């Protein structure tokens, strides 16, 4: 049958999820992803319907979420 080794998914002592600052930024990225997706749908709908006021409001709402997502992704990985 060959040699048998115990299954090891991660080296001993390592954690699956990052902790401290990296873990917090990663969690912020994940938390900002859902509202950003919803705002993006509203923004694209407003652009297609040429609703200028709605485009400005959804753009202003989505921009901070986008910044949080980008920073969270870059710092959290």
C-alpha cells in the first residue's frame, strides 16, 4: 500500500484565519462587500436610466465602501 502519513492541512502552530490587524482589515473587506454590491447595482441602474441625482447619491455612498474594500483587501492579505 505504500507509506502512510498523518493528514496535515496547515503546519502546526499556524492559524487558518489571520488575527490582529490583518484579521480586522480582512473582516472589514468582507463586511463592506455586500453593501457595496447592492450600491453598485443601484448605481448601474441609475446610470442606465440616466437619473442624475440617483447616480450622484449612489456614487457618493459607494465610494467610501470601495475605499474600505480596497484597503481591507490589500492590508488583509
